[in-house]
């Protein structure tokens, strides 16, 4: 540092009639040299201080305060002056007015004796206490570190550095107005718990800085009960157990309007969630070191470097029993009993109570998940109806009967499906799969696909309305504009100065326009690279399918030749599909683990400004990856497999070596259903193991080890420390899991109408498992504000638009519905057919083309000899037979089918999109009821604040007027003789 940035020490000197300041010397660097402070620094400050007399209301302290502010922002810690400021409340108020923060003494402190240290207290054997040892100051946050003197894993010099950073950090916390109390662990003497309390003044100051909305007066708007209120009451939580929260009109907190706010008790005006949020805001911004003129600050970095082992707000009680403290509401116990317990699986969630305890961010997640689950009930009922329709009509499926008929399917010999090693096979082998396919490939599937296109629009539109209601009820309507703060990581990198186009003032940013372009280019390239890597893995799975199909075709029939029942079900196609699906699932899970870390690194490098921007950016990257990872194999089966295979005389090869896969004679729809069932089912099981079982096992081991060490009474903060940390990404993976499921339910629902039912059953368990996990296995999350579900909303809207196209294409190109309809209406009767009336008889024979075995090329001619006197085999395609002048070319039936498929896609898409547009237009995003409430609250808030201000002005003006009148009277009153 230069001399002008030194640290003052030493004696005293007079500073004028109002104040006494100590003389100082400035220390350069790390205390290696010292000398008198430059006059350019001290003289103006002393002159300004000389004109400031705290006891004189007419003196001017503004110049002095501005110097305090300037020195604070210029990284110059002028200790005598700060001591003075702390001594005079009037000057301190001016500083607060300018900075809106408690004056901190940031940065490196020279001497050990200058550090403020936490108070030390022994545990008072009150396991449920949430207060300091004095029983008065509430614990708002807990920091945990390992005593550096008892660490054995680090070098002594490293331990000393870590201790120094921690002590400076704690000293700066105290300088910021927080109160700290340290207590040694009961179970492990190496651990020390630092309890943090925010006094009333600090809470008020930072509530104004963070624009936190707080109650003005009780809400006097009358609410009308819904017509279904009597029905929903049956599923609600008992109001005698969890009482409804009182509603208030709220406004951003301002200290100067303190009297306007609804303050009945200072201890309860800021609820525990708000107190923890304010303290975390301070913890995230306090410095602990300055290195190379770069500030290092924030609890997150201290946690990453291991200086602190944990930082968390406290749960208010045990989830197993009520707190022994009669003043504790035991909200955690109530949440477990009335929300997280499995017995409540059919009950509605106490959303207001969840929001009160965990904050709006967790509350909005469970509100969305509950709303999505309720909407799935309708989709599940319709899906089950379509499935039952398929089950009831499968016996009337004419084309399946022809496949299973020994006189029809039994006489049809199919061509080999691979080169050389594959054999000829009888069509009746696919009898069982054709019966199953009749269940899913029916007219009910078409109806259900159209219904789901409309359902997803209704879900998104009604959720917007519900979200708007929650924004009003939870005071997040103007959250993004007013409350959200810049991320500490962003602030730390703000080294470039640019001109703001709006304010025409200089502001600091972390990078220039060119630097931002470079960062975005790098991040985009990294994301594209990983997406290409996933596509490469999908290609690898396809190559595996092509190779393994050859092996199964040549060996499977030999190994199971003695067991007819197994042979009937375990065909080469089925074995290839199942094993490929399992391998695909394993690859998906492995790539997920790797890409998660990569996506976080890319987003950190991108350096978003706010936490919402950070989460939205990470969400977009992760979902793009997950979309390709989870859905690519399904897209391959639905739209590529069996579509480009050529014919036996001229097959198409993949990569010039591997012959393309063919679908069963019934199509690839059943294989797509199998793929969906394996991925969705496997994903649910894997996620439950990862999210629930692993934390439970870890906590079980931790409790067992703790019990083995001691039978002592353990305080609440130590109980919570041994729970699992929630992780930096919070609820990100819960959202991701549900949105991926939403994609499976909507994108491929035409192939699996039972998907909404399975999703409904999974979500009913998911709500309770997530609730159980939060209340019993994890530390309490830092409460956070959230206005909506963030980037997940536009992602779901994109999925909804894509779902219409994918389902239309599945029905057109993956199922056989269109070819069957074309045959029934056009090719079963003259001039193309021979039947006298429309029928499905003869469909199988008309959709299997004929191939002359003498036309096989040597590279694909099968090794196995041909049996019987037949000279032809059949294959799945619509081509002219051998001997025709256009042999092996697509016939007229093929072109009719293609035209019908394209027409069907266009008509279905346009009809559903039109209906979606009408629904979106007819259902406003915000209900009129909610709009009225918001406008009423704004009106009353402005009126209340304005009227109170007028009263104060009138009161003050009245006093001034009285003084003026008295002065006039005394001036003109005649003198007494």
C-alpha cells in the first residue's frame, strides 16, 4: 500500500472545539515502516471534524460524514475517526443515512489486540435452547470450525493463516454490528460453534438495504370462499394444529417510517426466517483478507477453503417431539407431523406454514409440485381410460389375429434382418408382441395425444394464475426489481469502469464488452461440446444395438431351443432392446455426474450478476444437457429406427459397416414403450436412492458414532451440525427431476398412455419424501426469496410446444395407425383391393412386400439353408414385387400413406395449436381477483404512508408556527414602563 492507504496508530491531538482526535502515524505495507500521516489525508478530516459538534443541533457534520464515507470506500481504515463516530450517535446516524449499512472496519487489522473476539460460554444443558447463554439473544445463525490448535492434518503455517483469516472475519462481523458467542462442542472438543445474533438496529438497517417487505397493518380485504371449499376442507391440515397466518398489507421497510409499521413486539417483528436471511446477507459480504489489492470476503469462500466446516440457521426443535422450551412454537415438529409424515399423503400441503419456516423459494417449489400433481389426476384418469379401451378392443384387432393365425402368419416366412448370420423366421414369432401392441396402438391413443396437447396448456395457464396469487400473498410481486442483491462473487470481480447509458454515471463491472463476448463464446462452445459428446454416446449405443443384434440372432435361438415359452417372448429384437436400454440408462447416469460439475464451472466462469441470473443460466445449461441425454434414445427409436433400411437386396448400412435396424412387423411403438418404462422407472428408483437413502444412511452412521462416543446432553446446534448439508444448488435437482418427468409425460405420451398415472403415483410419494428429507435429514436451508419457478417456466412452455409435434409424428411415423386407416378406407376395396366392403382383412399381407431370395447379394446372403420349396420371403415395406417393371421400388400404397401422414401431422398440429392459442388468450395470467388485491394494497400502502408523513409535517409545522407567533408577539408588544 502507499502512504495514503496506511493504517493510523499512536497519540492524541486536538481537532477543534467539538471533538478530540488522536494523532496518528501511517503504517506502510504489513507494518514494516511507519511515519506521520500525510497532511492531505488528515488535515481536511480534522477541519471537517472541527466544525462538527454532536451536542449542537445547528452544527454541520455532513462534511465530516462524507470523509468517513470516502475513506470507508477507499479501503482506508482511519481508526481514530471511526472510534469517534461510534462515540456520537448523531454522527453515526448520518453515516447510516449515507451508506445504509453499519460502518464496517473491513480488511486486514495490524495488531492482535485490535481484533474483536466472540464471547465464550459453556453449554447450559438446555438441549432445545435457541438463545445465547443469557437466554435473551436469539441464535440467528451458527458457524462451525475446527480449533486450529488441535488440527493435525495441516502444516503449522497453514493453520496459523487460517486462524488469522477466521479471527479477522469474526472481528469484522462484530464491527458490522453482529454479536457472537462461542461454545465448544459437547461430543468433539476440537469443534467450536460460533452462534450469531443480529440486534434490532442491525436488522432494521439491513432490512432497509435489502428492501424487505414488512407488515404495515392487518389486511382488511374480505375473501370469498370457493364453491368447493367444503370439499377441500376434508383434505386440509387441521387449523387447530397449524393456525392460518394473519394477512397484512406490507411495504419495503424504511427506518424513518418505523412508526408506520405494525410492530407489536420487536422480538417477533422479524420472524426467524427473515432474521437468518439478513444475517446470511451480512456473512456473504464481510471481508477476511486483502491480497494484491483484491478483497476476499464471504462465508462461502471460507467454507470452500475449510476455514469453517459449516454455516447454517437452526431448526427450532426436534422433529420427533415438541420443544421443552414453552416459548418455542416447534414448527419443525408440526411440519413433520402434518406434512412430511407418510400418513398425510392424501392431504393438502400447508404452503403458508412451509413458506414461513423455509422461505419463499422452497414454498414456491412445493406449491408448483403440488399443483402439477393435482393436474396429473385428470391426465391419469383419461390415460387409464384409453388404456382400458385398448385392453377391451385388443381381441377385435384383425391385423393381430392374422399375425397369430397359423394359416396366415404361419405361412409367411420373413427375410433375415441382418447379414449372413441371421436366419429366415416365421411371422407368428411376433404374435405376443402384436397383441400387446394392440393395447397401445389404438384409436384411444390418438384421442389421448390430442387431449394431452390441450391438458399441458391448461396446466401452464392455470399455474400462472396460481403463481400470481402466491406472489401477492407472499409479497414477491416486485421482488426482482426491489429486493434482489448482486452476488458477492460478482461484486468481488467489479474492476472495470463503464458509463451507464441510463444514468450517465460511472459504474463498476467485472468485464468489458469484449470480455463478455469472450466469456459467452467460451461457455457456449463448452456446452455444445458436451452436447456433441452425448450425441456420440447415443451413436455408440446404436452401434451396440447393431452388433449385439447379430449375436443374439445367431446364438439366442440355439440356447433356448428347448424352452418354447421363453423362446416365444425372448426374441433377438426384445433382448437387444432391453439390454440397450439398460446400458443407455447407465451411460445417462454417469454423464449426469460428470456434466453437473462441468456446468457449475462454466456458469461460475460466466459470472452472472444476481442469484436468479445464476440459477437461470445453470438451469438452461443443465436442461439442454439432460434433454439430449434422456430423450435422444427415445427420439432415435421413435423417428429413426426402421425408417431407412432399404430392402433385403439393397440394405442401408450405418457408418458403411453396420446394417440399419429394422422394426418388428408391428412397428417400433412397443419398443419405444419399453425404453420409456425402463428409463422412467430406473430414474425414479435411482433418484430416490440418491436423495433419500444415502442421506438417511449417512445420518444413521453419524448418530451411531456420536452415541458410541458419549451419552451427554447435546445442544440443538450440535444436533443440526450432524445433519446433511443441503448443497449449493438447493432444490435444483428436485426441479430438474420433475421437469424431465414432465417431458416424458408430454413428449412421448402417445406411446405410453399410462405415463401420467405413473407420474402421479411417483409425485404423491415425491412430495412426502422431499418434505421428510428437508425436515429430518438436512440442515435448515437459508431462507431465500423467489418470485416464480425461474427458468423452468419457459422450459416447460417449450416442452409443451414440442410435445404437440412429437406426438403427432409418433402417431404418424412410429405407430401403424395411418397405414391401417389408409388400407381400411382405400386399399381394402376396389380399385386397389378385392373386398366388397371396407375391412381390415388382408392388411398384413398387403403391408409385407415380397423378395426373391435369388436377388440376395453375396455380402448379405444368409448362411443357413432355405427350407421348403418357396423361393421368396417377406419384409416390412411397401414396394413392388419381383417381376414388376418397377420391382423393389415404392408402390402406390406407400405414397398414399406418406401423403396421409403429412396431412395428419399438419391438421393435428394446427388444430391443437389453435386450441392452445384460444385457451391462452381466454385464461389471463393474473385473475381479476388478484389484480384487485394488488391494486388495493398499493392504494392503502401509499395512503397510509402519505397520511402519516402529512401528520408529522403538520405537527412540526405547528410547532414552528407557534414559535414564530410567539416571536412576533414579543417583538410588537409594547415595553412595560
